[in-house]
C-alpha cells in the first residue's frame, strides 16, 4: 500500500509548480518525477490524479500532463438569496449534534470525545483482505438483492437472536441511516417520539429533521426509567419510543432485566413500537444481555444493528430488523430514498464477519476497551472525578459536573487548552437534568493522553469552582 503522506507531499509540490506555469504548459514526465522525488510510479500516478480531480491539470494519453485552463472567478451575485427564506418556510434541519460529533479536532488536541474506534483498534488489514476478496466475487459490481445480500442478512439475524430470520432484515447504509429510516417509516411529521434523556444527539437531529417532537423519558444507572414510560405514553399519545438498552450513549447504562420486560409490556399496552438501537453490541467489555427483539413475538420491536462502530467509520453497513407491515414500509422507504446499499461494501462486510479474523478482532477490541476504560476512570479518580457509572461496554464515560457549571463553556475552555470533550447539553432532548460532560475512552491515544487530558479538565473545573 502506498504511503498517503508521500502522495500528499508530491501533490503539494506539484501544485506549487502548476501555480508558476501557464495554462497549456507541460509538466515533467512521470519518469522524471519519479527520479527527481525518489517515489514510485503509483505515487506519481495518484498525486497527478489528485491534481486532475481538482481541475489543475489535464492528462492527454500518449502526450503527457498539462496545466489546465484557469477558471475565471465569478463576480459576486447582485441578487440576494433572502427570497429562499420565505419559500423554505420554518422547516429546518439542524445537524449541530451530529456535526459536533464528526468534526475533526485540530492537530495536537487530546481527543477525549469520539464515536468510533481509534485507527489502532480498527481491523485495517482484515478489511483490506476482505475488500480484495469481495471485489473478485462474480457479480460484485452488479445490483445486489434489494434488501441486502442473503448471507449478510442471515448474519445480522443471528446477531439479533431469538427467532429473527433473514427475511426480517433490511441492510442499510450505516446506523444513522437506519435510525432515520425507522423514524420516517414509523411516524408522520408532527408526531411525538419518546426518547431517553439523555440520548444520542444524532437520533434527536434525525427526529427533528423528520418533523417529529422528541419527548424526554429519564434514564438512571439501570437505563430507561420504565415507571415513567407509561405516563409518557399516556400524556403524549406517542406511538413509539427510541432507546439504547445496551451500552447506552452517553451514560453507558445497560437496561436492567426486569426493565427490559417492562418496556415491552408498556409498549404493548400503549399500542406502540420500540425502536431498539443496538449500536454497541460488538463493543462489549462484559458480555451483553440478549437484545429486546429476541424476546419480541408481536413485531413490536424495530431493531437496529451496525457494523460501523466495531470496524471503521467508512464501513457504512447496518441493518433494521422488523416484522409485519412495518417491515414493508421500512423497505419501501429505503427503496424510494436510496434504492440499496452498494454491493461491494456488502460483499466486503460479509467477507469480514465470515472470516477467522472477525472473532479475533472482537476479542482484541474488548480487551483494549477494558484497559482504556480502566485507564480513563483511574485518571479521573486521581483528580477526585467520578463517572456516573463504570460502563461495561461502549466507548463513553458520562460525568456529572458541579451544580452551576456551564458545561458548554467548560468544553470550549477545554478545547482552547488542548482537550476535546463533549458538553452534555446536546444529549438532552429538553432542559438538561444538570451539567455533564461525555468523555470517550475509545479515542485516539493511550493512557498517557488520558491522564494529561483529565488533568487539564480537572484544572479548569478547579478554576471555576
């Protein structure tokens, strides 16, 4: 595999050369560039490809590479775009929660926030091997079965457990797409949606973008407070609840066994669906409990599972398990929205989970997350800080702040000091129960970075105290 840094370095030097040349001037030959910069033919080819994609050069087969004609900047538009505000009306899509989770920090920042495995824990080599095999499969670039490859659907069904079969599974383009798909299929715009408080900001953003009204139901150390769930259904007339029963984001809570049964009972009495986001099942430190859908016999649970969290951000493969008319509605919604998930990606995922490397990877991830969690919790304890609970899986630790602390201001001050943490306010669908921050032990770096980052955060808390 070529070193991306050498490609980027050569591309940067070629951009400088292009800037000094005139349109139509010829660049040195590939052979000359290889000799001058001591790089391989592939590095030269990919660097020139980058410049071509940027519109800086054009390649003429058999002739060479030439500086492209420079685009003439357009004059500023005389007309205002203000008319669009009237036409678009008051419907908005606010991606602030998702954007905050996905934005890359500046170089040198200690990252104690993030929702994916760090590069050193991702199965890079296993993915490369799986992808190489996948694209050699017959028909790898043809249209896949509309609801997903049979083998991949069977694998997701086994993961869900119970009597779930491949016929109940629809493969989707990642967990966020699955959440959005389920919400749009189940509920009409304007409908209430019960959600845990706090909860995953991406679910809140997706709900509001679909025109839904998130209604909070509190969580505690044992997950969703089911004694309040029936009251919330009765008060709102909601027909669905979104929850993360296993390794809840952001608290790390696991829904207690008696509450798992109670959630299904309350939903049955309300004639409602349960949207189970099982995103972190493959990020277990201790063995996770069975899924809610494995105990469902009425088609009440719409179950979401993802491969992304346990692999890499660009493995956008997930699944929705649903039974009955709601399954047909989910499938129809996906077909209208995006047809299907790209076959090469599905084939790669199927190769990966069917290989001996997959269980080895999961064991390695579990052991690494245990070490990282313990290191982060120990670093917190050294400064008198404690998590709400010590999570048994997932990537996050949830910490309450002293009363009166402005969590957003604290997160901003921490970033200025070189530490990225997540302010707790964005995780609440309404007014927060108190100030919190979410720290991530799945972030890049190791124990030394955890210790430094927590020390900086503790220092800022002491200053504000």
